C-alpha cells in the first residue's frame, strides 16, 4: 500500500513539473530580457517668466531713438534712448551739427576775440546771479540787470569795431545757442537708472509678473495671458511704458500645477527645465508651491541658468524634469506581489519560474526601474523574466 502511494506521489510530481514546463514553453513569447535603462520623472506645463525689472514711462507723446538694442547689458548711467516731442523738427539736429562743425573751423587768433570771451563769461555769471535773486525776491536783482546791460553794450561796441570774422563767429555762437535750447526743450536722453539688460518689449502684464507679486499669483489671471510681449517701435505716448531695465540675468519661472504635479514638485528640490523650441536644458530650484485656486497650484522656480530670450518673453511651454532614474529596467506588467513581497519571475532555460524580490525605484505606465534585494543571487542584467508576472502567481 505504501508503495502504491509513493508511486502516485511521484506520478503527480511528474505531471506538475511537466505542466509547468509546458506552460513555460508555451509562454516563451511572453519572456522579457532585463536591460539597463532609465526612466525620467517629468511633466509638461505652462510657465511664465518673472523678471526683476525697472519700467520707465514716457514723459510726453513723441518718438524714440534707441541708442541701445534690446537684450544688451549696460552699466548704470549709460545713455540708452532719446525721446523727441511729437512736433520736434529733426532738421534742427542736423543744423546744430553743421553750426558746431563750422564754429570749430573758425580762426580765433584774431583781435578782441579773447575780450569777447571774457565778457560772455561775465554776462553768463551775472545772469545766473540775477535768476537766483529773482527766485528769492531780492531787490538786488535790478542792480545786476543794469550791470548785464552795461556788459552787453560793451560787447556790442567791441564787435562793431572788430574784424568782420569776429561778428561771423558771434552769429554762429548765437545760432548754436538757439539750436541747443530748442533741442534741449524737445528732446530727452534716458540714462539707465541701474546696471542691467535693456528691453523695449511690453505686454501690459508687468504689474503681475514681478518679484514682489510672484508669491501671490492668480491662476485665472495667468491663463488670460494669451500673447507674447511686443517691442516698442518708434511712436510713444505720454505716461506709457516704453523701456525697461532688467536687473542682471536673474529670473524666475512660475508654473501651473495640478494636484499630482504639486506633490512631485517639492520645495528646495533641484529640477531641470526644457523650454519649448529651445535646445538647452536649464537648471532651477523650487523655492515655493502654493494654492492657485480650488483645483490648481502655482510653483515658483528660481532659475540658475540664463535663457537668451528671457528679456522679451512672458509665456513659455515647459517640461519639468524632476528625476532621472537609472538601473535595471523591466516592464511594469512583470512586477507582482507575492506573500507581501514585490518581485518578478525569472525563467531560466525554459524551466519553472523563480520569484526574485526587487525594490521599485521609479515607474511610469509601462516600465519600472528596479533594484534587486538579494545582491548575490537576485535579479541580474540580461535575466529572462515573465512579461506578465500575474500569469505565474497561481502556478
């Protein structure tokens, strides 16, 4: 009787092993080789560029002459633009240039020239004194006026007796003085208030996208930004912005996040940014995430690397790369839970499958990067594993 039982057990074992072998062989097209690869944890979203910029408004209607192009870095005090009143006669600039050149060609080694120069200096000084006294309502201004008249009379007397060229020089000086006052009245030179990048690009959202406001952004307002800034050309209007100076190359990126993305984008973490239609990968650091509305969040990223068009763009499509995991790469379908452990079934030489425990480092909807728990006899590179691990749980 015992012999019969033993034979039955042996037969059942043979049948079971045969069944496993047949099943494994039948499913050989469902075997996958373990490879070395990577999985990038990333997502795409809408980004908005935030700059530290100083905006300058036009003091009157007119035209602009750009002395520095957009995107150029300048030092503090550098002349960057000139603005002319709407009725400014540009011919006066050429006239001033011509008169100045002609004055320089005149021979000043003539009689009485130095006397005229001294009288001009004295008249100018007395006129300044007179203006100061008038502002102070000082009665002494009348005496100064009389001295000015006497100096002018003496000048006229010298001019009438001097050589004709002396009168010609005086006429040129009067023309130059008139043209300079005209230009000064109708033209203003704008000097850079700070060191930074010059930009003539505006979109009307400068009051929103600035460092003071970047932790208080509203998702609805961000979504209303539907165009890129446009560059100011020639015509400008009073009290409207026409030039900005951006502080150095420092900039931030505000991004819109859903709930899953907000959990992934951890504060103080380093990330990589890819801007659409830009070839280079940029580094950044997440400094804050906060609620934007009932369903969405806003993340603020301090950008480490420079972006060549940051001075003229506001809205950019970006890819945020959180992590790049590398290691043993397997199909997600190969990973199963067995007796509370996570692992895959390794199949060697079409024999019965062996369960190997692994730790999942990262996964997407198709693949996972795993690490073997057993460093000696665990899962290895080029092992053959069951593509569909669930098929072997009940076997």
